[in-house]
């Protein structure tokens, strides 16, 4: 049960959490966008 909760939290943290510092994107979306422009 703990492992399922941890996996769900990590998914949220990396894919759904919006950061103002990252121009309103999630960390994964920001990295993906950065790679597309280089």
C-alpha cells in the first residue's frame, strides 16, 4: 500500500505539479519543452 501511494505521489510531483518558476509547467513538461527548442 505504501509503495502504491509513493508511486502515485511521484507521478504527481513530476507530471502534474505546476511550478511558477518553470513558467507554469510541470517539471516533465518543462524539460520536454526545453529539449524541443535545443
